[in-house]
């Protein structure tokens, strides 16, 4: 039985990879990697993130902590406003929703017993 479940799981993964959403996500990922402007925005975001991490190591009383937080927030907003990144995030949410629906369908099919929620194991004897 275990081997059959593994094979069915791989078949499901293959089916998910053939979906329009997954294919679009791959296309957008390649477009993002090739886009110079997104690269610059991403580097600015990572730089701001690094500066904030460095300031956080010195504690909440670092003199530039507020400025670094604002800079990170602005860099993230600029990156996420880019049309390619916005579209990527939209597709990512759609795919996550599909995966969540699949997970819920599996959960319901097995009666919800022993399902993990938020890292905690839940054991129920009744069906929802």
C-alpha cells in the first residue's frame, strides 16, 4: 500500500505541475530573474534587510533602528509594486489556494484524524 500511495502522490504532483497556475509561476520566475529592474529592487531590499538585522543585533536602542525599519518597508513596497512581482505573488496565492483545497479534501477524506494544525498534532475521533 505504501508504494501505491507514493506513486499516487507523485502523480498528483505531476498533475499540479501541469496546471496553468504552476506553469505561469515558472514563467514569471524566469522573467523576474532576467529583469534588471527587479534585480536592482531585490538587491536594495536585501541590503535594507541586512542593515536592519545588523541594527537589531545591537538591541532596540540602536540610533538608526527606526530609519532602517522604514528603509526596509519602503524597499519591500517598491519591490512588490513591480508588475512582474505583483503578478508572481498573485499566481503564488492562486497555487497556494489550490494546494490548500487539495489538503482539505485529503483531510476530509480521511476523516480529519490526526491532522496537524500550526505545528501541533490534533487527534479527533469524530468527523467534522
